[in-house]
C-alpha cells in the first residue's frame, strides 16, 4: 500500500502509480510540516510499504526535511520515495538525502520521465546506490552530526506460528533462507527455532562447526539458533517457541500436506532459464493456494518488473533477496522479512530520538513511547 504526501501533484502520482500496477494509494494533501506528521503518524505508518514525499509541498528548511525523513527511515521498513520535480543533480537537499541512504528520487520535468522514474522506485527493491549516485555531492556540515537513537520492541500476535520453506531445486538456498529468517526473528527478541524436515540432510554437520548439543533433547545450538531434527519436533514444541521454521528442502509431492499445513508458506527459487522446470513443478501442485510467498535469488534488477508480472496473483508475495552466501548473516533482507511477517508480529513499543549535537548542546527531538 502506498502513502503519498503532496499538494499539487495528487493527480499525477495517482495516474503513475495506477499505470505501474499499484491501486492501493492513500493521498494526504494537508501536510505542511513533515516533522509534525512524523510525530503524529508514527504508529499508522506500519500499514504502508511505500511513502511518496513531495518535497515541494512542505514549508520546512532542508535540515527539517532531513530530520523527518531520517526519522521515518529509521523507524520503519518502508520505502521512501522523494518526489522533487524539476530538481537537478547537485542539489544540496537531494545530496543530503542521498547521504542518509535515500536512493529513490523522482525529479523528471516531463510526464514520461516522471512515470519511468517512479516505476523504477516502486518495482522490486527500488533504486540502489548505483542508480542514485548521480545525486551525490560533497555535503559540508559545519554545525553538527545528528545522532539517531531508535529503540523498538516487537511481540507475537498468535501464541505460536509455523513457517514452511521449500526450494524448487537443490542448492537453491532453502536452508540459507530458513536460517536467515530464524536469525531475523530472534533479532527482534522473538524466539524462533529451525527444524530440519528434509530427509536428505542432517544437522549433525553443524557439530563440526562448533554447535553445542543438548544431551537431553538432541537439540543443537549454533550462532544463537536452536536446531532440531524433525523427529524431535515434540521436544521443540515443549519449549514453546514463538516460531517454528521447517526446512523441507527440495519440493516434491510427498511434502505437500506438511508444507501447506504451515501458517506461512515460502518457496525459494531462482530466475535462470534452467530453473524454470522446478518452479513450474511447484505451480502445478500449489497454484490454487492464495497465500504463497516466493523468494527469488540472484535476479537482476532490470528483470524484476517482468518477473512480477509473470507471477500474476502471487506478485504481491514475490520478493527478490539480497546476495547472502552466509546463512548466519544479520541485517540482510530485513525489509522483505518484515513484509512477509507483518501479520504475525506487531510493534509492542517504540521510541525514536533525533538529537542535534552542537557545542551548546541545543537539540531537537522526535519522541514516542
């Protein structure tokens, strides 16, 4: 769902978003100050995947705009798109936003350019560093370096939830995604465990890497992840985890019933031409399901839009993952995982502070708790 803040470009944004295949758009035309909006609407922004900020609609200084954008970016896994029609490369505000990790800009003067730029911001993972580097400029800060402090806590919505993960073929990254998701959920201080439900693999391998084995339950613990064999699932259930992540390995007919019984169903695949057969096999057995999530590895950004169209009814549940050879890496695919699990976890409390650090220590503050 898209939230757009604008005054004069409501029609233009609506037209471009709908032409790009995005129909759920909420338009706010009365926002004069982004700072006040950020403070007032912090909780409500959880409902949106994208926010379009038309900076020509605000009456604030560059520093105030920067603070508001940083607050929103720090607080939410929401894609921020800056609409700055007519702005040119080298503009100090755009350069400052770029330095804060904002890469999605719409600056075109004509409708066709604006449409193309906004579509690029919306599709797949949006623009990346290399796509926006032209807006980079040296920004000299003679006053201060702002310090952003974010504290967030999450809670589960259900008593517990099960997650099933299958791959369209071997070595496609099924186990890697299962472990990354487990690490992600644990990083939110929710308790998740990994269950090896693939008869062709064995978690004993992790003992060679230094995993600690619990003699009473046969559980392995490695990199803060509890690992179980499928035959020990009852023991895992007795420990009352918040999330149970089942790694089924390569999809086949024998795993269908177990897989579709899980609350969250994730298919890991690739987009290379030789990987189509495995994906087609999954579709032939599961196409009637409505709640499948797809994680595609190694997909070039320019091909992501085409793939979203090909995924048809599953397009909203289709994501393109970061290249992560290390299954225990942290801070990867976070936006993707937040979107996948937004119906299963909720923010319990949050607090954000943006503190200016000049010599006299006068500071501005956004705060909510």
